């Protein structure tokens, strides 16, 4: 997936300002695809140059001016083509590239206490991330009301379920790893 396709997917539900897109992206997609606000705006400019979206500048007197982005037919076609690509990226879904796991692999070079501390910090981050998925549930509820399409929201819920189970498995691993290492003391 690219950030562009995630933004096109959100715009496919309706026109939004850059601020609204940033908020929607971070509330619904950030647990599996991170993007900084500056990246989002850079991609929006690029996608507009590509003809995948248009923007309209709205002048406001009491607030700063804003731009409202709308997906074009060309953008919808790009999103559909991306969605219909062969499943070559499913192999990527199973591929793990983790500096943390690399550190775990070589942690035998450090003390047991240092390794336990590292895994406890990881566990704490997993708990924090798992808890943050409640924002994704809230976003799904809000956007369900906006688009009134139960079929689409089922897929949002499937993505959130994946995140919940991922963090649950990570927490299970961390607890077992800590217990194993504490048995070594």
C-alpha cells in the first residue's frame, strides 16, 4: 500500500479538508500505516498534479482558509486498479522487518536484566497501542454514520480486529518471554 492509496480510499467516502483527512487517517489507518501530517499534505499535492483529486480553496473570514479535496474519476480508477492488483502484497503482510526482533535475537550479548527491561518496555508499548485502537472503533462509528454503507464498514472492522489480535499476540509473547527470562535468573 502506498499513502496515496490510503488517502484515495478515504476520499472515496466523501470530500474532506486536509485537516479532516489527516485526522481520519490517524484515527483509522495509523495502527498499520503511519504517516506524518507533512507527508499527507505532500501526497495530496502530488495526487492533485496527477489528476487523482481536485481541491477547492474555501475562503473564511473568522478562520484560516481551507482546501477541500475531492477524488476524481481518474483517482477512483487508480484506487480500483490498486485494489484489484494480484495478491503479491500478501507475502509482504507476513514479512517482518523489525529492529526490535533483531535486538531480541542478539540480546544474549547483554544481561538478563537488560533483556527483561527491553521486553517490558515493548510490552508497555503494545498495551498502549492496543488501547489506542479504541480511537479506530470511534472513527468507524462516526464514518459509518456518514457513508451509510454497512458493507464497507465491515472491512474497517476487520482491519481493527487484525490490529487487536496482533497486539494480543505480541502481549502474549512478551509475557511468556519475560517469564522465560525470569526463570534464568
